């Protein structure tokens, strides 16, 4: 879908933090974001599925289908369309958050998402007002990486290692992507929650036009959750979740 569809999409969706202005940015951002839609025979938009490039994967993040079309297989058709689009766009694979206790696990199985990772919670920390705004003039980048040096991370096990487990190693410790008004991290690359201010500062320096940082924490770390709650952080996942991933098979050249 393109910027020509902005008004019709915005009338259909109810995604948190995705303003009409931000929607227009995503629809014009080339390979950074992909939107697919499903129309009825009359040409009226009945459903949309949104995705964003997160490291070398395409993160499926936000599907909305009109109630009258929800039993028609529309969600599955949209998800498969994004999976094929990701392959054609040169992504390593697709990813999506999966809540094991919800019906979405069935969709994850059909998409062949592997959900054998640790149980996590997603937390959001707001950026302090008055911080420095991102990297200079013009539209900021939509995604990038955090480095060990940027967050002051020492060698060793972080609270949550990079969930994408991409080929990048060493200095790169997390990927980020702008999702509406927040920057979403693929890791929590520090040793303790007391060091999260380093992560927040690093994201503020890299990404303009965001007012919050989202990161994963182990679902069983109750002490960390209490510290974050006391500091005003918001837990975004009601129950523990996992990141599901499906990596495309490497296509080997066919011998002549």
C-alpha cells in the first residue's frame, strides 16, 4: 500500500500511537515499512497488516480486520502476503510477538514461527522531556543498531540478549525500529535495570520523533519488574510472550 491509501487506512485502523502523520511516513518509507491490504469486491478496504524492518527480519506488528471479515481467513491471507513480501525484499525472515495463551498461537504455527525462546514481558520507559533530538535535520532514520559502547555494556550476559540473533556480533548489541511514537529494541543489553538510563540516552541520541523506548525483560524477573513499576515504566504485555521467528531457507544456486 502507498501514501495514496493513507486516508482510507487511517479510517480503518486503531493502532496505538500511529497518527495520520506517522502513517504517511511509514507508507512513504520504502523498504523500512510494508503495509498490505485486503479489499472486498467493491474495492473497499476491509483489512490491513503492517510490518517493519527490524534488523534483517520483517516484524509483523499490527493487523486490523473489520469484524464482518474476521472469519473469512483475512488475517491469514494478509500474514502470508507479508511473509512473501519479506522474502522478495531480501529479509532473512519474519518475526512476531506471540502470546502463548491466546488464539494467535495457531496463526503462528501456520506461519511456521518458531516460539521456543524465553518468556518475556515488554516494558515501555518514557523519554525525559527536553532531551536532545536525534541526528540532525531532515527525517530521522527509522531503524538502526545500538552498540556496546553506546550503552556502556560490559562483556557478559545481558538481561536479554538480541532476540533476532542476527549475524552481527561483537560491538552491536541490539536493533531498534520506530513503532509509532516509540523505539522498539530487540534486546535489553545491560546487566541490571539500574543501567537502563544508558539505553534510554543512547536511543534518544539515535532516534528523533520518539518519546518512549520499548525493551524486553525476562517474565520471571519480578524484582526488575517492581523496580520498573516504581520508576513509572509501563508493562505492555498483559501475560508473558515470546518472539516467534521464521527464517527463510538459504537459496543455493541450481547447477547448470
